[in-house]
C-alpha cells in the first residue's frame, strides 16, 4: 500500500484548492492492477467542489472499471506536511455504491475497511 500512498501524494500536487489551501490526492487501485488518481478541485460556490476520491472514481468508471480493491488518500495544508486524511461522507457513500464492504481505504498511518468508515451506508 506504500506505493499507492506515494501515487496519492503525487496526485495531490495537482490539486486546485485556492480557498481552503487543503490539498488532497487519491490513488484508486482496480482489481486488474490499474491505478486511477485524482486530486481535489475547489470552486468558489463550494458545492461544485470535487473531492480527490470522487475524481479518481469518476476517471475509473468512465474508462469502464467497476471492480475496486483499495484507495489511498493523502491530504494536508499547502506547503505543510501531509497527514492522515479520511474520505468525507459523500465520498464514503460513493465508495459504498461501487465497492464491497472489505474495500480498503489507506491513509498515512492506518488502513480501514469501507465497512468501518461507512457502517450504515444508504442503499436501495
């Protein structure tokens, strides 16, 4: 998972975060070994802001991927050290749409299962 965290750190460098100055990168590992990265993209209106995790999922899904193993997420203030950063509630729910409960979410210092971070996710 260390390699996945490094890819997330690299993706973080492309983040567009002029409002919060909180840069996030994500690296999504598919079952077939492909990795899709994403970074956060802020917007002055806030609600159109895209989280790094959802950017990575959108890229993967738009390329036909539907079988995911793990995602690494790295965040931190611009110019500062990275720190453990877990996905927001919206991103967790998106993961719940496409991933099994044993899907892994790796942060610096700890790895969680989706079940741990989204124990009562909404589904139809």
